[in-house]
């Protein structure tokens, strides 16, 4: 079954599974695991704190892991964070982007990465620091700033993946 990674659909699935994360935060977490070369859906289920016996939730996690890993592995900047529809106000999407970054920071740490260790190249360390900063921001970016931040994140996440993922440990 192909699961639709639409913001509202993911929100419903997470609510049914009693996972206390927003769709953006959950996507950030799953993306971070993929950046660490961990695309096993069972690891993601555990990281998200969801049940192992709810088919819709398991379909979501499997699809999210597969799609995030494939987008990053393609190397063509196909990745984009899961955020609310662009027709919604910038402040709502900006807050979701902050939540996405919070999920990424959490997921990166759960995946064994350290976002402030200096273990990566300068550019990746800077990208990780920027994501930490966005995660603690107020979430009130303007429309123009939001577009710029999202584009920056797309490139930053690709760079992080290319340096932090260990293809030998990929398990999907």
C-alpha cells in the first residue's frame, strides 16, 4: 500500500496512533534517521514512540522511511521537509518548520549523531548548528524568509546525509 505523505493525512495518522508529535516534527525525526543511514521502519517506530500494531501508522512510517532515504540517496535535491500547505499563512508554516528542525535535532541524536560535536566538516557542522538555531527560533518568519530557509535546509540536509550516512549500515 502506498501511503500519502500529505501533512493533513500524516496528522490524522499520528493522532490515531497517539504520537504526540506534529507531522513536521515526525518528518524531521525520520529524515534525521535517514541522514544517519538508518531507514529501518522499526527503528523509526520506536523513535516516534508509536504502536507496533496499528496498520496505518506502520504504513506511514514505512513510506516515510523509504521516501526520505530514496530522496536523499538520489543526490538530486529531491528532498523537501513535510510542511503545511503553502496556501496557509507563513506564520503557521514557519512554526511547523521550527518543529521540523526540533524533530531533526532529536532524530539525529537518537540516530547516534551529535549536532554540536565538531566531528564533521566545517560546512556540515555549520548546517547542524543552523538547524539547532532554527529549532529554538520563535517560528515567525516572513514568507520570503521562509522560502529562503526551506531552500537552505534542502541543501543542508543533503550535505549532512552525504557526510553522516553510513551506506554500510543502511537497513531498509
